[in-house]
């Protein structure tokens, strides 16, 4: 699906500003990576505070970064007065959350006026090793009123 | 679907021991609630460190507690030498993550030898108010070898 | 979640009229079962024309009847000038599609003004045997304009 | 993800033979398209017998062809004595099922010994028009014993 690859600077500023208001992103040490129209990346370091019983990154953290990447990818294509609300996502876990850092990439595959559908991928990265995909997400993002935040 | 409601004490001990090894659960302040054969509850307090841009609990944390509740519900029905691996989950978000605490309940709806399917629910609780369901999960849990942790 | 259990006769008539316009339902021999506010049932006979390679009912037909049951459950709670559009569903397959007939039940778990979330179940039935659940669905139903059928 | 693109003739024969045993595929007029290692296509004509209430292809038929395409994509990477079982799929509907024919493409994104994860896409095609994607699927395919067909 073709998308505009040049993003208006105000849109990027808006994504970065919304990202900065997500306490959860700061808490897990997340940084915004590339921000393009319809495609956003988020990176986190491995952090032993967020592991499951085998010492791998918890799937909930994987879900958190790729849901957020998908949400911002959707927001980047919305009008300035709109806000974004995740209504559902599905995550297939492809490999253990094992690596030095994790990169989540969200991409809009269906840009709609009321509903956007996104595809998300998460990769584990370790210096000197090829990146390995750990998760695949599909998500629905509803376009809501930015002033009221109401969904209905 | 009928399930054994009386859980062998060793099984409960095993769930509690595995829970204790999840750093992520300690980091978000999670506690195990009821542990029954095929049904497990997890409770967390609201914590402003884990909010999204509107100040609600991030959907990734919602996913984390209900995925974990589903995983332990599955583990409670597995043989002692088995371990559990989430292969996929889907989360429908029903209401904002707004409340004093959140209770996730996971329940096995298809106990299988290789694969268990679970249904999870999350409720926001606030003193003096009725609980409100915030999320609905379906998840697949694979039974893996507890010694090697290999999935294939 | 509380729902109105008494359904206005015009709503039931509307569900039955919309069902009658679905060619696919006639082609697979589907009948409407119970129609309540927020909960609708559909029944089909086993039909060897719709089997997969092992001789069981194809998962696509299972998806068809439970998606439709969920859609009508949502429609039953919508205003008279609205129409319903499935935006996504997930189906977990719990047992083979083996039986004399199949009953799908769709139920609204989140009645919203713009989006309804439904839970669906499918049961295989054989005379003289207990019913067996074969599938579990969660689905999102968007409320759209009944006149234009536009979704955006 | 790299995959072997040259498919052993016996594997292709096996996919075509399994396809031929699916009555549901014959009933809806489906044909196998390209069969590669890890990627399989299925095409159906638009058929008014399988429409929903607005005259578009029913989502259950869309699910049927893309689930089947994903299942055969998985089968193409399995050992000769294995069989394939769909354990779950999710379908996001991107556009109405409107066109002269529909092409479903299934692709393995995680080839595992016990579990394969597939990504599926469906496109509506009309002569003289660009193809339009109507659906996106993610699916889990379990590798089972081909002799007994048991899943556990």
C-alpha cells in the first residue's frame, strides 16, 4: 500500500510530543526511532526488571512497544484534531524475547477515516548478530475526537 | 467446560513459585489472587509509571497481567514436568484503564495435551464503585518441556 | 454485563429480514435460532460440500456462522437507522468440526455507540451425545450508516 | 525471512493432492495458484451464492480461502509424514468483498517444528482495475501426525 513518505514536521512534532506524555514509555526506557507518515519505530533496551519466568522480555512489554508504535503510525496519518485509540490487537510470538535491545515497527496497512489497521513487527537485536523477529501484531486503531477523547 | 476445582497443593505451590520468578510481576506490583485448577487471578494497583498519553493504564500492562493469568491457568492443568509458553494472544479493549486497581482472570477453555486455549478478562476496580470490564483476551498456551524450555 | 433481554418485535423482524438477504446463509442451509437483545444463534446441518481434507467442517464455515451470529447480536442493540460491519474477528479452533449440526451463538460483551465487541461460541451437536464446543470467537462490529453503508 | 523458493515436485504434488480432497474448495470454485515453499495462492471467482446482506463476498469465505492458503503454505515446509491443523486465525477486514475474483496468498513467517505462524492477504481483482486488498490474516498452524491426525 503506497503512503506518503514525507511527513510534515508538525506531524512528527505531534507524535514526539504524544510519546513524551506516555509515562509507560519513559519507565521502560523507550525511545522513538524513525517517524514516517504511516510508519513509526520504538526501541527499548533489555531490562531485567521486565522479564518473565525464563528471564526473557515479558510478552506484555513486547505488546506495549509494538501497540504504541502502531498507534503512532496511525496518528501520523490522522487530521490534527484527532486522537488515536487502540480497540484491539493480536500478537503472535515468534521467538523468545532475548537480546540487548528490541525494535518495534508499526505500519498502517489500511488508512481509514474512522478506523486504521496496522501491522507491527518486533525484532530482538544483539551486537554482532543478525536481528531476529520476535513478534507480529495486527491492530485496530480508532480515530477519536482529540478534544474529548470520547470513543462511543 | 468442566474442570477440577480442587487444586493439589503442589500445583498451587508451583504456580506461586513460577510467579515469584517473574521480575515483571514484582516491578508492576502484581499479586496472585485466587489460584484454582484452570483459573488464576492477578491484581495490580494503578501506577502512574505505567500510563499512556491520556493517563490511563497502558494496554501493554493490561496485556501483561492477563497473559500471565492465562499462562498460570494453563500451567495449573499441566503435568509437573511441563512448562508453558504463550504462542499468541488477542486483546479487545472494552473501556479505558481507569481505576484504583486491576484484576485479571485467566481461565482454560480448552485443556489439551499440546495446546491450551484460555479466555481472559480484566476488570478495573475503584472503592465504592462497581467493577468495570476493561479487556477481553483469548490466548494459546503451548505445553513445552519444562527441563529444556524448547518449543520447536 | 446487563442487557435488555426483551427484544422489541421490530428488532427481531429486522434481524430476520437481514438474515434472509444473506445468500451465503441460504447456501449453507443456515437457520436463525434464538434471537434476543444482544444474543443471536444460528444453526447449520453438517454438509459434505463444505468439508476440509479430513472430512470435517471447514473452519471458514465455522467462521461464517459465528461471525454472522455476532453481527446480528450487535445489530439487535443498534438504532433502527444503523447497519453493522465486521471489522475483525479471531477464531480459536477447539475441536474438529465433527457432528450432525453446528450451533453458533454470538453475544455482545461491549455495547458501544460506534463499536461493539462480541464473543462467539460454536458447538457441534450429535443426537444422543453431549454438545462439544468447537470454536471461540472475539469480534469487533462497527456501527455504520444504514442508508449509505459507508464505514470510513 | 528467507525461505527456500525451489519446491520439491513431491511437495507441490502433495499440496495439490490435499487441496483436491477439500470438498469446500470445489464447492466455492477455488483453484490453486502459485505454490512455492512457504507460500501458496488460492483464487475464487465472485459467486452470488456466497454473499452477505450488502451483496459482498461473505467474510467467512474470505476466511476460508486465506486460512486454506496459509495451511498449505505451512504444509509445504513440513516433513512428508506430517499434517497441518489450524489452531487459530485472526482476520482484519480492510475493504468490502467486491470484485470479479479474489486471490488469497498465505506465507509462513515463522517456520517451526511444532508450530508455524503465517501471514495471509486477500485481494479483490476486477478486470481493468488495480487489485485491492480486502483482508489481512495471521494464523497458527500446528504440525500434527499425518497418520493419526491427532493434535492433543
